[in-house]
């Protein structure tokens, strides 16, 4: 493998570990390296299919802990918005959108980290806003996680339910977005790296406390917001 391909495989393994351990983080970690190695037109669809696998592996063990109603509340706006976002944003300079979204997520992370409960996120409108924002960011760069991470961190779900519900959401969302953009089969080295990272994260996840899980989701959301801003500037 070349240098960029090796870096991409390492990022995939780390992203799969984060996804299995906290319920999110694969695309936030893996997308920049994969897009750099494969190019944006091939990289984003590849990220989405690998993200499906990153959610499917841990969900095969924890599917009984999914909160179907909560996952559905987030999926409905995300799936409805994906084809609309793909059409509207196809020829648009999305840098301003990425910066605005990144700043919004950073503000939310800071408030939640200080112990503030964002009550509007627990209302139906909060789920719609989170789902719509996630759909737009997933189309732009395959990184729809931060708005959903904020929603989950504010919801107060038990750790195993939070991880399983996030896995279910991202599994369905990434399948839907991949179908909208056109699926691209990933090369085998990232698939092997993903399996290794996911297995390690699945072994660790039962040992994480509620506080550690919540902090992990907030940390991944913060990293994703910084990545959005950094790549747009």
C-alpha cells in the first residue's frame, strides 16, 4: 500500500473503534483520510459503505437495546432530506455551511459539557433539526454524526441503549445516502482494518461508564466539528 492508503487504513481502524465503543465517530475519523486517498467523488461513497459496516458489526450484538421510536424520530427527517440536500447542494460552495454547522456543534458541545440540558432537543422539533442537519452534512462530506451526537448526549439514554440506537440510526442513514449518491465498493485493506477496529471497540464498550460514554460522544462530536471547520477554511 502507498502512504496515503496506509494512513487511510489506520484511520478506518481508529474510526471503527470509536464507532463500536461510543456509537458514533467512524466517518468523522475515517472520512478525511479516505477522501484524501481516493478523491472526493469516490471517497465519500466509500466512506458511507464502510460506515454501514462499522455500525452493522456492533449492532449485530446489541440490536435488542435499540430505542426504535427515538431512532425513527431522527431517521424520518434525515432520510427525507438526503435526496433534497444532494440536489440543492450539488453545485453549491458548501464551505460556509460546513463552518456554520461546525460552530453550532462546538457551541452545543460546550453547553452540554458544562452540564446544561438543552430542552429544545428533547422536543419533536429538536429531533427534526438534528436529522435535517445530519442529512445535509452527510451529503456534503459523509460526516453526519455531530448533530446526532449532540441529540444523544442530551437525551440521557443508558450507555448500551445509546450506542445501539446510534448504530441503528447511522446504519439506515448511510445506506440511504449511499443509494442517493451511488454506492462505490471499498478496497479490501480498509475493510480488514475496519473489522479489527470494530472488534477492539466492541470488547471495550461494556466497560465504559455512562459518564465515559457521554464524554466520548461529546469528544467525537467536537473533533468532527473542528474537522468540518478546518477543511472548509
